[in-house]
């Protein structure tokens, strides 16, 4: 599996980032990746959101003013990694 690493800095606090993820991430995934089903799991103690799909897995670590995303994609999707990274960055601009 190939890994995409994205670090997004924002002016929002960790609580605001977590709230935004709760409110928006699942519906954004359903809209952008219609062919896959995702499960989202929060680790409140470490502020990490784990996303698991049939083909894509990832984690989002939330800290003050920062969101760090690590997304694992299968080798078949590796040619599209720049497109996936751009789509994630565009979505995170809403934060």
C-alpha cells in the first residue's frame, strides 16, 4: 500500500476540528467515494479518527491548530495519489 501524508494547519482549536470532522467527514466520503463504505472510529484519548473502507484506510490526528492525515491506498490507486491528495486538501480548506 502507498501512503499519502497531509498536514493541514488551521486557526481552529482541536475541539472545533473534531466537531467539524464529526459533522462533515462521513457525508463528504459518501459523496466523493460512492462505491466504498466507510467506518469511522474515534479514539478520544489520543484525538485520532480512524477511517476504514474496503480499499482505503487512514487516520486523522487532531491537535491544536493542526490536522495530520495519513491515508493508505492500494498500489492500483497509486497513479491517482496526487488527485486524491488534492481532493483531501480542497475539502480541508473548509476547516
